[in-house]
């Protein structure tokens, strides 16, 4: 579904705990696509290498 270096937008965060940062509405770059989700970098800023994992149904192409 997604490929490395795709720009994606977080549409929902199904597993965020109450009070946690949800990332909803933010865009980032796919670092590692897998069958069930993606690892995304750039959510902490354009030069950030910190990655976060999201399932495919939580993101869309931006």
C-alpha cells in the first residue's frame, strides 16, 4: 500500500492512551513499509529521525 519515502498524513491514532500525543493531522515520511503498517519519521520536525509505527488504517497518502 505505501512505499518508502511516501509522504503520509496521520488520520487517526487508534492506540493512543488518553492524554498522549496522537499525531492526528501531521504528515511524515515512510521509512519502513510493512504488510500491516508503516514506520514514519519527520513527525517531530522536518529533520527528525525519530520514528513512530502506525497501522495502514491510521494513515493516508498526503
